[in-house]
């Protein structure tokens, strides 16, 4: 079945990407550690060493690699070649929105005028304040929210702000007894962990048969103890929560707040806004929806938008207009009246926020709406080209296929051999052997055809082949059990082994 | 034509022909047919955001940020502007580093994992503690995570977290938010001439204390002299000793493990990031006793099927995507790329360069303090201590007026009291420091 769909030319092998990732081997090992190239011990203090501090205030020595710039340039270039990024090929990691990161945004974030210290006087950094103000404004419009804070440095930090704001709001209204946060079974793990970090009891909500919130179960879970319901929409199956208006009413009727997890916002740009659906508070994942680079795990940024009633509780400070001259508006920082305080030492991941602003300013209304339209088209097209069953429909920007009798984790490993990044696997658990796939808008039809060919080639392969994969990557299958059983978390522990 | 910008995203490559083929394949006339959004919540309005060309967008951002004054910043207090070697920018900007994500597929992510493993090893050497994670957001959030770790690992019934009275407001407030969902209570203990007031801390510490926090150097730039005694106090009361520092300071100051620190937090982006309006990199290192309680991601060494050493994220059962509400933290997206930059900057300096940079922070601060102290109406440093890269200055005139006059002449300093300013030498050239002294002489008299 592989690859014969699409344009029907049947030359499936031509559609597949085969590639070998760079792999350096030296003395039977891959690229050596810096510490294996050199370790130099520098003594500090002692007799006539010229140290400006007395010995009792200093350490004895420091032992680290001492290497030349050319050696380091090669080391890090080699390391980079042993990494698969979006610029290497398709990266359909579900719920992560791995879209192309426009190059020019790096240039604007690197402007020397962006390099300012957070303790500068407000009048001397009007440019920074203006950019933050304009980004607050953009995000408010996109989410349908009345007020926005840019401080949270990641999505989970944004969730934490939402939960702390909810707590402060209830406390302010004399309802501090509310001690439960409801989270759908299929939600992102961060939702549960964030609610727990905020001191809440987590009430887990099962899905109904069609993969959405079960209204009866929700009715049963809601009570006067409900502080908030955290919801992703579309949910992790890519399905829109059609009953969202009713859900919002139910939550509001018991005095709870409705929280929107922005992880899947790339499905909705220009077509629906959380604020219009009845959500009271939401976070935006700018590293997902607004194309800032994921940087091997971060930094991201997780701004939070709220409705008017919650604005007084947002973190301090925020930015607002402050009159100014005829020709130029001026901006100032202010603390919301009942602020929860801070969730970051300063104002979050500034350099990331610049990139997000630039992306939104580049795309504008039409570009943003088109991004979501193409993201949803791409997910639907890709799903139509693969043989794996997709049990829940109609999905939007992502779909969850089932690997069926195959092990989804093994399927993923084997897909690496076809030069593509695999989907998120084994989650959400409602789909057996889940392959959670989000191609984003940046893939062309040709790339999607190649991606489909990779899925289909792997679907036709037997278990031993899958279990032996991958073999074209920089490293072969890595032993996870051994890594966890005897943790070796630094080069110092490797030295101990050698001794 | 690809991605006609008049109608769509410039980064969606579909031609009209491809688009119709794809729509045909899924049985839809337009993309709109693919959306399952009830009419009541459909948005058919506009954001009123104009699309721009790349060039126009760059011009817009340049023009907005152009409103920032070009000042020489003698600013520190937790965020520093050290010189970043070009090597760091050029190599960290390689798109494989920039455009990959969390290493869920380690076989295609060896390079990033190895760089993070090397970062962890750097911190292990600097702190003397066995475990370092591969990043928190910043110093403030790392401090918050240390407190929740203390709550999990301490058997005592206590709930007191003791922090210095001069703790930065952003750190104090973040810490308060992190412990809001626990029984922990944050309390301040006094400092004396910049450093820990040991007698007062002894007085304040009892078996109800679960965590003692101190910083070295302190927020006032002084170097702590009593860290071992703080460590002993923590042991005697079965409290966790959490020490705040950074990789440059740790290159020469007392090794945390040698003074009994159980956890080290701080901002590691002093290496790797220029001034970035407070964006940071949370350093988090701890004893192997608390391995299973560490927040955040850990990279470990293992073997692949050819028996060669390979790296992977490990001990993930601590993390939110597996353990959910019982996870050690809610962190997912972290600061990995900043950690990469920090590791690159450290490697570029080497141990000689790091020690040299740290020692120059001591001598240059000392020199500048001496020169300012010579001026009429100025006393520097205020504290009779050794200093690291920054110090507090007493001025006879009101400090805000001095700072404002300095700003008009191109220099930014901290106002930390009615008659106190704070200055930092990190990243400031000798020529600019000379010019600063001259200017200071003019404004202080």
C-alpha cells in the first residue's frame, strides 16, 4: 500500500527520503566529550599566585577543558550535524507545533538596541516598552482577551500564572475554599502538574465516546469547590469541543473559571477566539503558534491573557500607555491593583517575545488566518494519505493515528530511518499505540507525500525490523533502561567508571 | 508562485494547484469546510493587524527599538552584560540547534544531548555537587523549585524558608508564588554590612526551618565570609542549605560543596547571553541524595545497540508528561538553547579564562571603588567587604538625582537607597569606566 496513493504513479521508493545522519567515530566512540579532548586544572590562591582574594574565600582549583577556538568550532559543528531540526526535514511532533522559524526574526532579536538591562529607567527604554505594549495588544486581539501579561517564560509557567490568578480571584471574592481544578484525562501533563504546584486537588475528567468532554461527567465533577476547569481546544485529539458554550456556562454557574491551554491555538487563528468561547484566562505558546525557535527544548514564552475581571490580579509589572508627545506615545510599567506578584525574576524571555512580535507583524490578519487554514489542510491531507487508522474525526491541525498491532514507539524509531521526524507517540492514551501527528502549515504537498510514504513504508514492515531501528541515525537504538538504572549525568561520573 | 503574501502566510509553501489537489483528496471545497466550529463561537472579525514584507517588518522593529537610549550600563544585581565571543553567536545559531526541540528521539538528537551533558558537567565542576539539571527558566524560578524540593525531602514538620532581607524583589516574589500551594512560609533574616548576620540567623533558625538561603556574591556585591557556618547551622537544624551564585563567581569563590550547600541555584546566563532585559537561565544543582526529586530535565549517558556511548534524557518518571500531578515540577519547555550558549561561552574561555574573568571582576570593582571614593561627596564601597564585580556607593546628594544626571550623560546605574547607588563593572570597557569616573566627578559635586 505504500505510497501508491496521492498521484498514483506507484513509484513509492522515489517518494521516500533515505538519508544518513552525520556520524563521527573516534577510538570506537562517537564525537568525544570536551573533557576527553582536554582537562586543565587551574590552581587558585596559595602562595604568590596573584589572586585578589584571600584563600579562605576561594576554591582551591578549577578543572575544565582548555581548547582553542578552531577545536571548539569543529566540536560544536559536529554536534549540530548530529541533530535533526525543522530545517532538516518535516517534524510533525503532535502538540508541539514545530513550524518553520523565519530567519529574519533572529536578526531583529539580535539588534544591539534590544540588549538592555531590566533595571534601566523606563524613560530610557521606551522602545522595549513599546514593543511589549504592542505585543500585549496583538495577543489580546488574537485571543479575544482584555489584558495580557508577557512575563511567563514558557507554557507551563503561563498555566501557573493562570492558576495563581484564579486562586487570587477566588480569595479576593471570599471564596478561598475552592480547592479543586478539573483537568480532562487527555490533557497535557503540565495541566495536572501546574494545578498540583498551585496547591489544588486535581479532578481528572474522562472523555466521552467521541473523544470530547463528557458533559455528564463534567456535571458530576463540578461543585462549589471548583476553582477552574483547564481545557485545550481543539483537544489533544484535534477535535473541537463543540459544547464549549455549554461547558463555559456549567463552569461559570458553579462560580469556577475556565482556563484555555494555548498549545493548540495554531488550529484557530482568525476563525475562533478563546475569549469568544467563554474562556476567562488563557496562555499562548509563542514558540508554537508564533514560530519562535524551540531551541532544543527552549526558551519559549507563555504570555497569559485574561478577561477584565481578572486583569487586576495579573503579574507585576505590565506595560501601558502614558500620554507622551503629539508625535510619540510614551509607555510606562505599572503594577495591577491586586497583583499576584512575579513568576520570573524580571519580565520573562524578552528575546523570544521580540521574535513573536516580528512574526505576527509580518503575517498580519491574512497570514495568521492562512497559517491555521493550511495547518488544518495539511493535517487532513496527510491523514488521507496514510494507511494507519485515525479513529477520531473531524480533527483540525493534528490527528492521532493508531499504530494498531505495531508498537508506536518502535514505529517512531523506524521512521527516523526514512529521514523524517516521527510523531508524538503513545499519547493521548485514548487511542491505542497513538501516533499524534501535527505537520503544521509549513510543509508542501511534496513533503507531506514523502512523510506519508515514510508512515506507509513502516506500516508494511515487520516487528523485528522496527525493533532493530534506527540504523541510519547518528546513534543506533539507545538503551533507556541502563541510563535510568545507573545514572551517569556528568563526565565526572564517566571518569569514575574508567578508574 | 509560492505562498503569495497578499493572501496568506509567506511560510506556507502551497501553490494554488497543490492546494486544490489536496482539497480534492480530502473531499473539501475550501479549508473552511475542514473546521468543525459551532457558528455561535466562530470569529469572523479582524485583528486589524497589517501584513508586512520582511524588510518592512525589520524596519518596524528597528524603529521601535531605536527608541531605546544608547547608554553604558553599569548595571548588575542579578543580570549582567559580559562580552559574548562571536563563536557563541555563530555556532549556537546553527539551525540544527535552533530549530530542534526536546530530545524525545535521542538517536537523532545526539549533538544537543551531548552539549547539555557537557553543560551539566560544567556545573558539577563549578558547584562540587553531583547532579545538575539541564535548565530552569531563571534564578528566581530555580529558587522557587529549590523550596518545593526542600518541602519534599525534609522530614521535619517545619515550614519556614529563611531568605536574606535584601533578596531581590523579583526573586522573593517568585519564591512566594512557588510556595503558595504548599505550607511553606518565606521569612527574611537580617544582613550585616552586606553579608549574612550570622548571630541573627542563628537566632532565627530553629527546627521549624526547612531551608536556609544565602547568596554569594550578595545582591550588594559583597563576598560572603561565613558560608561554612551557615552550612553548619542548616545541618544542626536539618534544614536544606540553598546557595545562590553564578558560573563566573563560582570559578573562584568557595566551592558550594565545600561549605555544605545542598542545592545551588542562580543565573547561569551570565555566560552566554548579553543583557536581555532579564531573560535568564536557571542554574539548578544538587546532591545525589535528591536525585529522584530533582525538577526539570536530566541528560544521562547510556549505550546504543553498537555499545558506543550515547546520550538520552533520563529519569523522566519525575516529569510532568509521565507523573502528571505527582511530578517534581510542572516545567516542560525550558532554556536549553541558553544552556548551550552558556556551555559554549565557558568552553571558549576555558578554566584559565574563567578564573581570569572572575578575578578581574574583583580587581576592577576594587579599582573603580577606589577612584570613586576619591571624589568629593562620595564613599565607595559602602561595605567593608571584599566585592565581586559590583558594589554600593554612598553619595551626599540624593541618589535619584545623581542617577538621572548620569543618565543624561550616557550612563545607567542602580538607585538602591536615598543616598545609595550601585555600580557594576561587568562588560564595561576600561575606556568607558574612565569616562564614567570623569562624569561622576561632575555630577557628584
